């Protein structure tokens, strides 16, 4: 197709220039018809292809155009065709999503926009145009058409946050960067429609009207906010609220508003000051850890910050009797005695305090010395209480300590050398005793580690000492009990069973050792069987608390007693013998001990083999019973049948049951229960119409006689003598058949045997001539030759030749 290509005409090249240079309202002033551009030219010497580097300019269409449908471009070929040319258009916007935005006139090749376009959804479309014959054959190669959607300023800019928050330190110089705000515009960022310009249109201070001059400016292109003037003092103004505006088209287009909150951050430009500068306090001697007073300071910096929080220092306390801390809520200095004071040694202490902030002072703060204060502490004399040498009083003893053992002595003293009295005021288990004069603590009863009052091996009691002046103090006695190996381990269970043989599910008895002692006098335990007590058993250690008792040899089923020694890990270790009753038994496949018969069923022979033996025995029994029944039936027939005339005649002349007997077929008689089932040869057209239940193999309407019918019912009268006239033989047989069918005392096998049913269309004629009075000589039997090979022997018998 080198010389055939679809010609594309682009009106958009002209419209693009108009839309790019004119205002938006100019595009509706006049309509320019679509221009036709021929990509192939005929120069008289044939078609000449346009240079490959010639690019079809894109068709430019303005979004949100109200002139729809709007002709965009016309495609056409300059080749002269003999027939009609059909133009087709494919691609996104036509037959692909988004569909139905463009269409083409299949006869003229004019491409139109059907609906207004939205550049924010689809900025361009790439389509393919085709020139086809009426039969669908391509006349030119497809041409790609690019449609570019031109942006309109149809989207307002929007701030990225509903409220911007920032801060600036107080006393910042002009030009200090504070924060940046930002906005977005959905229009084309390459056009002026998305060129944003920021501005500040309002300023409010908190407190209101604290500052009236404009303190902040904003970069209209970047949105960076900065300080414009001096005078940001946090003690005067706390924050500012700026009203912002952003506009597109470089500030001349659509606008939106926003808010910026700017907090004035505190700097440490105020030093704390004592107020007042001198204090007097008193403290009782020999008492420590108590607050004796507070000092106060003032600070104008932001409350609750490190610029406001004070840090106190004591200048003259060489022995470290005092300490001062800061109350974070009030910023007061809390003075505390950490070492008890002695009135006899020094009755007055004068302290010099200094204060400063946690953060260092700013260089904008006044250059002043640290504030100081004087505190005079007076020591008050009093009767000193006795003192315990330690609190709590620590005692470590084994739990098996004997009663009367001395646990602790010399537990307290009195600074005034007064006589002391001791007593126990809390001893929940009553394990302790104390000498009232010396304070010696002794064991009154044995200790027990399992007591609920022992927590983490520690038992707590409380003792009190009182001096001669009635001043008393208490202390806690913490007795740490050390575990001793008091109890030997015990084995559980003391009875069980193991499986005899190679059953892996229960090849041993698992035993567990338990000990009332606590670690380290309990697990791990050690198991063993004394060599002189058992030679057929062994015990295998599983872990620190479990072991498996196993037989060494194949033992007989029965009861066994095994002695096991189990020893703990105490110091010294304790051991105990235990006798375990073990039952050796046969087990099933689940490892459960069963009886011997049940074990055989669950043994390796397998339940399937036993079941097979039972099934085979049943089959043999059934075959034997069947053979006996056949033998008995055969003997009975031979006893009652007489050969001669071709009729079955019983030994009793009073009971004659006639059947047609065919010696060539070996059909069943009245006592032959294995006779041929004549129901399969029943003529369906001769079935009685009497309704009745359906039995397989039995015609509907005729119910079978039951073999289990009672034998005490009267039997019908049978024909006793055959008729003299042979023509009555049919009636004779039918009468006998009806009597046999109605006899409830006989099986349902007494019936006339129909040995064949020829079906519809048989060539055989009626056999009713058997009962006729004519002789064989009067009959013509040539027709028997026409009955087929099945009757050929009969035809030969009657052949006169």
C-alpha cells in the first residue's frame, strides 16, 4: 500500500492558533469550516508519498465547548475511486472508553465532537481513521489522528489545608521565615490557568488589637510567610490570625481563601527572681526526709516551659544535710532535710540559695546577676526515739530451723541511752519470740515454706521498740527461708499395663516423679531399678521428671511387681523405693489392653484375615446346604415318577396332577423346584386384565401363590380320570391347571409349562389340531419344511417318504 494512504485534513491547526492568541469569548464569534489536508498528492506522474518527517499536527479542541456537535476535521483521499468510499474512525472516545465523544461522517469524512470535553479527565485522544470500500476492503492505510483538549480556567485553586499553623520566636528580626502555605489547581499546570499567586488580605492579633501594624508578608509565588516588622513580644501578643488568598492566572483569575495561625514562641528573656529574698524555718533534730519549708520565685516567661521552670542551688551546706527541689506546678523551691540534724552539735543553719532557669538566658535578656535568697534553719531539741540498726531487719535461715534457735540480736539502740522494751506486734504464724529487754529474736516453732504468708520465700513480721520516755518505733523483720530437702520423691502411677509383643503404641509404662520440696531440692529426678531386684525390666529416663518402665525380654501375660528407686537433686539427695504393679497383656491395634481373644483380633494377623476365614466358612456351608437340597430333591423325583405313557402319575390314584412332560426339554414337574421359569415366556397379549399388584416376572392381574401359605386350607377337587374322548383333553388340562392355581397348599410351580413363545408374526400355525379326531394320514405336513431349521426334525418325522 505504498501508493495508497488515507488523506487526513486537520482543521485544528488553524483553530489552535486562534484559541492560543484570542480571549475565551472570541472562540464563539465565528465558525471555521473544517479544512481538508491531503497527505498524498498527484503530480501527473502518479501518486507521490509525502515525506515521512512531515508530522500531522494535532487537532486542538477546547474543553467545555458549547458548540456541540462541532466539526473538527475532514479526512479525504485525493485518489479517484470507481466506487463509493466509506470513512471509519476507531479509538478512545469513539468505540473505546470513554465512548461517544467523537464521530465521523462515513461519506464525507468529517470528524465531529459530540459532547463537551473535560481536560481534567482526558487531556488527549489518539484515533485511527480508515477509508473502506462498500465491501469493507481498505482503500488506504489507516492514519493516526491526535486530538488535544485545550484547557480552560474552570477550576478554582484550593489550599491544601483548611488551616495552617506555625510559630515564630519573639523579637525576631524582619525577614525571618515563619512558615509556608500551599494550594493546588486542577487546571493545566503548563498554562496560566494554574499559575497561582498568594496574598495576605487580613491580620488579627491575640489579644485583639495588641499589635495593629502589619507584621507578616508572603511570597506571592511560593507561599512562604515571613516577618515584615519588629515588635514581636510574647508578653504583649500571643498569636496572629492571618487571612490568606490564592488566585490563579497569576492573581487575575479565580480565587480561594485560607487561614494561617502564627504563634509567638517564647524565648528566655526574663530571669527568675526570689520573692521574698529571706526565709526562716525550724526542724526537729534527728528527723530526716521531711519537707521543712518552701521558697518562691517569679518569672515572666511562658509558664510551663523550660524558660519558666526554675532550678535551685544551696551554696553553703558542706555536710549535705539539706536538699532543694522544684515543684513543677508552682515553680516553688521545696527545702528538705536529707540527713538528720543534731541539736547538740549545731542548733542553727544559715543557707544561701540561688535560682536560674533550665534553659539559658537569651542574649536579648537584661544582663543581671543571679537572684539569691537567705534561709535560716533552727534545730529544735527533743527526746530522740530509739533507732533500729536496720529496717527491715534481714534474717536468713533454713526452713527446718529448730525451735529456740537465735535468729537476730542487738537490733536497736537509743541515742539518749534510755532503757528499751521490745515486743512483736505482727507475727501471723506465731513462729517468732523476742526478749522484751534485749530484743533477741528466736524461733518459736518450725517454719513451713508452704504457708500462705510466705511470699517469694520471705516471711514478714513487725517488731516495736519503746524507750523510757514512751517514744517507740517499729521495724519489719524479713525472714528469708531457705528450702531444705525434707521430702523424698514419690512415683505415680503405681500400677499400669504394657503391651506384650512388638506393639509400639504401648511398649512401656510412663512413670512420673513428684516432690513436695521446691527447687533446687526437687527435679531433676533420677530413676533406677536395683540390679538384685529385677533382671527382666529396665527404666529409661525421658526427662527430669518422667521415665519409661520397659521389659527387657518377651514376658508372659500376667502380673509383675517391679521395685524402682527414685532420687531427687537435693543437697543431700533423698531417695525412695516404690513398687509398681505392671500388667503384661495382649493389646489391640489402638494399644488398649484387651482379653486374649480380643487381642488376637487386634494382633498382627489382622482383622481382615479373620473376616476372610469367616466368609469362606459361610460360603462352604451354603454350598453344602445347597448340595444336600439338590440331592434330596433329585431322590424325591425319582421315587415318584413313573415312565411309560409320557404322563407324570403319582403313586396315589386319588391325587393325579397332570403336566405335559417333554422328555427332550427336561422341564420341571410339580415337585421340581428348579424347573425353568415359565414367567419369562409368558405371552404379554394373553395376560389377564384383572388389576392387581405387580411382581417381577409375573403378569399383572395374576398374583403368585405363596410357598408359605397355610396347609390347613381345603384343596380344590382335581380331575380323577382322564376323559374318554381325546377332544376333551384341552378342557381336562385347563380344569387341572385352574385347580392347581387355586390350591393354597402347593408351591407355585404346578402349572403348564410353555416352553416357547414365538412372538408376533410367527410362521407357525395353531396346534389345536392335536386334539382333533383326525388321523395322521389325513394331515399334510409339507408345511413343516417352511417353518425353518428349528422344526426340520419334526418335518422329517412326518415325511411320508
